[in-house]
C-alpha cells in the first residue's frame, strides 16, 4: 500500500527528458522521500514533453480527480511557454486555474520556480520570460496559499540549455523533497 502520493504535473522537466537512465525528478523524489521518512511514497509523473501551461491546464482536472488519495501536487511548467511567447497574464491564468483544480480536489500545491534557460536555438529570443514567469509563480503561490520550490539555482546543471542529465534531476528532486519535508 502506498501511504503518500504526489502528483507531479508539468512538461519535459517533469517527464525527465535527457535523463540518460530514463528517470525523472518524480522517480528520484519517490526514492528520497521514502528513504527520509521510512514510509512508502510514490510520485506520479504527469510530465509531457512540449507542454505549455495551457496544455497542463487542460489535463489538470482529470489528473487530480484520478488520484483522490494524493494530498500533494507539484507543478512545474513554463519553459515551452517562452517559445510562443505566452503573455504573462495568460500564463498567470493557466497556472491559477491549474492550482484551483488541484485545491478543489483537496490537494496542497507546490509551485516550482523555473530553472533558468541557457543558450538554445528554440529559446534564444525569449529567455527573459523565465524571470517574468517566476514573478507570476511567486504571486500565484502567495495568493493561493501554495508552497514554493525554488529551482532557479539549477542553471549550472543544464546539459542542453533547457534539460538536465540524471544528476541534475536528482538535485531537482532534492529541492522538491526539502520543500515537502518542511511542511
């Protein structure tokens, strides 16, 4: 029996893109939380490569409803929004509605501050949106009573300007674990 569940919702950074072992921060977070609490944990990976905040919003309700016993949801999305670029007010609304869907289903939400983007041809002209989206995430966390996990220090661990290798995802999982265990 799994006593502790976390819904991890997001894009390729949640999915674990570029992890050479096919793992992800949710897989590592399950391992870390189980080891540190001496209890069973499972972190559901609902990361989809290429998803924007609007894509995540479209599946948030069904995802939260499908795990009635999960008490936590970790949300990390926005990197792909920079490619469009999604205006900050649209990004805010998508994040806010996703948080609302989780809270209606009784979930405590932890919002992740996006890691920085380094040079990448797909993101070169809109990297400044990461800062704009970070401000939005902080404001939504405060107004919704959600927790905040600061992932902005992980820039040195990027392997392609956007994603991480296995060690980078382990570092990301450590930051999520610190936030969860501080509750």
